[in-house]
């Protein structure tokens, strides 16, 4: 995950910003840079690799000035080179950016047509040249920034400085975090409050659609249309446990709200925006000739693997076996040499999954791992790693890492199908478009917070809960049940909806809520029929549907949450978010330790 830090005041900005970037190292990055105003002119220093490289550059070529911004970049769009490192800019403006600009291709064409010259492969540079264009038209910095912000689509946080305007930083965010720090005759900006911890105890967290003008005297907040707004300044303590939540009640809540950004950044790593095709790293084996795949993982990662199996078999027509990692190597399945071993782990250190990897290696199976920590033990022992751009997860219950894993697996299914010659170009374009539409669709889910909280009130009173889903939504029902168990300590079980009548239906009465994932996919009617059977036996139905299914479920649902309609292919990714949110809200109502539930650890490194 990228990091932003900015400072304006009476001190030299570069050392302050650099130390802020140092505190953001944990997020992962592959290049870094700082820009300041030196005698009113924009000056930049950028370096690929670790912050030590930037530090050496600053030692040899210092940056003066009391207004500055900095960035640590985890490459998602464009290689991790010095040229692609932030800050981006011109002689008039410099910007740093976290997130994705979904409409950058359109903006880039417009800007090139009016003479703007691009120097990098990034979508971020589009922001700089769009602001620069408005400055050339005679607009002052505030108006130029607001004009540009109103054109951007996606999930992003941005900070800007302007030549000739010493003492001014403009920040803005939409579906990506940004915090403002208040000091004595100085102000700070950070994508993570950990960056601001040594600098101030007074922090205001920006809302989606906020813009802020920072000077040494304070901060002026406004919406993108220029309407002034107020933001509460909070006092924080300088401990990692109390800061870093960016105004959210728990780390889990913060990480839930990072879903759109994480999905978008993962897609940017996997999809070439110019060709709109999935691009994998160079593989030491040919997906076209792989006879079979075996997938293995633990916990939520195993449910991601279950969804991945649906995609690989349906889209790529690749036969897939699947096992919980703790069982796979003891089952000792017969494996064909040259098959694909596909392993999934957030940490890359999960003991059972690592042991399964080694067992597969002994069978002469190709090893491809989907990991969030790309320098982990599993990464070192894999033939190839597909990274999930989720950043660190502090909450024990996995949220954003799960949707990032699903996003990678969806892209892998498309690439595999193309390699095997079973996916025509039009269908590939349809599936990729569905994926690229996800960040903005998932951001809409958070508008349903009140409806999810109302549903949580029913679940919180229950002792047992049933989750139902069909097809690729069945694993999402399992994910919802697991999350509820993990953090609220309520017993929950998930079933394929068609299996309900084969036993679980005997449990149904008014005391057992039934949570159903029911988007308007090809299996909608069959699942709805199963739910009507439950309703007829007194079941209290709590349904996650979409705009197309809302009217049809209204007659049987005690509570429903209406989600954006998306393509069937990506529906599991979108539906995963509200079932996680439901578990979170239930845990809050019950007063459990949301971030550190009893008996659980973030990375299970023992068998």
C-alpha cells in the first residue's frame, strides 16, 4: 500500500516528511520521493528501492523549503522505476497519489490533445497534468485543484504543492484514507496516522469527497464543489494500538472500508489498462499444458480457493481438486507431475499451507502462490507469486485480504482461459470490464450501513445462525459464517442452499435467523425457492440481494440489504463485503474484542 506524508510550517519540510515516510514502511513499497518548494520553485528527489536510497540522494542533493510532500509507492501501474516514482508534476505543480484513477485513459487522451506531455507509465501523472492544465488557464491553485478533482473517478488520496505558493498544501480523498495533523505553526498530512504520530496528538480524519487547504496557520476543509465543511479534531495517544485506526472504531472497520482501494490496486497490478487484458508475470511453466490444478489454503483463504475453483473450472475449463491445507498432505492424493499447485495465504507463513506446499513440491508439481507478503517463506519456496495488494491487516479477522485474493484468482482464471484457448476476446473483455467496475460498485456498499446494522440486531440475539448460498456464493456464505463465529462467538453454519432440505431444515424456527447471499445470478430462482421453503417453516430470512432481486425478495425477507448489481462473475467479491460487515456490527453490539478475538492469531505458524 502506498503512503503519503506532507508538512507545511516553520521547519524544513524534507526531514519531517522523510521521517513520516519511514513510519509508513510497514505498508510495503518499492520506490519513494519528496518534493518541496525551494525559493518558490518545485524541486523533487525520487529513488527506486528502499528509503535508504532516497536518504542517500537527499544527503548528496538536499531539499530546502518549509512546504513539502512525500510518497512511498507500491507499484501497481507502471514498473517500480525512478521515473514512475512519486511525486509527479511539472514546473507549476507536484502531486502524490494513493489509489487508482479509473478514467485516466480518457483524461490522458484529452490532455494529450491539448498539448500536455506525459513522462511516466502511471495513472497518477494524469492528476498532475490535469491540475497543471487548469493552472495554465489562469486558475489559482484551489480552483485548479477542485476542477481536476471533479473529473477524477476511482479511489484515491492526493496531496499537492504549487510553485509560487509557499505555505500551501492541498489534499483530497475519495474512498482512500487521509488524515490532517495540527501542530504549532505547522500542519501535516498523512495517509496513515502512524506517519503523524511523532508530530502531533491532534488529528482530523477526512471524509470521502473532502478537500483540505493546509497552511502553517491551520486547515480549511471543503467538499469538491467548494462548500466549506467542519471536521472534528481528535486527541490521540502515541501508541500503535490507539492510532492508525484513522477515526474508525476498530482496525477491522477501517480495513473493511479499504476494500474498494485494495481491489482497485490489485486490479491495477493484474490488468494492463492500455489493452484491458490480464497480464501475469513470466511463468516457469505453460498454463496451456497444465493437466490439472490442486488448490489448498486455510480459513478464509480456503473459501477464496473454493470460489477460485468455480472460476477456473467454469471459465478456464481446468479440472481442480481442492483441500484444506491441514488435510491435504495427510490424504496423500495422487498427483500428475506437471500439475499446478495453487496455494493461498495472507501472511505466507501459515504452517499448514507451507507444509502442503512442500508436499506438493515433492510430487513435481508447479507451485503458484497467492500471497499478501511477497518476501515470506511461501514466496521464497514458490515458482511464482501473485501478490495481493492489500497492505497489512492488523485485525485478526481477515477482510480486505480476502477480496484481494478473490480478485487475483478471478484474474488468474481469465489468463488461464486465454492460455488454454477457451475464452473468446469478447467474453474476455466482458469479464475484465466487470472486474474494473468493482472498485466503484463496492464503494456503494457502505451506503447500506444502517440496513446492515438493523440486520445485526436480529443476529446478535441469536444463539445459532444458518448461512445459505449457491454456486460461487456458497463459499461466501461460509465466509460470513466464519466471520460471525470468529468475532461474535455466535455459532453459525453455512450450507449450499439446495442441501438445506437434506437435514438443516429441521433446525429452522423463529430462534434461528437465516442469512442468504442472493444476487440476481443464474441461480437466483433456485435459491429463492429454497428460501421460500425455510420461510414456510417460520424461518426469519435476512437477505443480501441486489437492485434486480430486491422486489422479489421483499415478500419473504424480514430484513434485506440491497447491493449494487454486478456481473455474475464478480458477484462473490462484492457479496463478501456485506457478510463481513454484518459480522462486525454483530460483534460491536455484543461488545466482544473485535480486533483480537479470543484464541485466534493473525498468522498461524504452528500446525
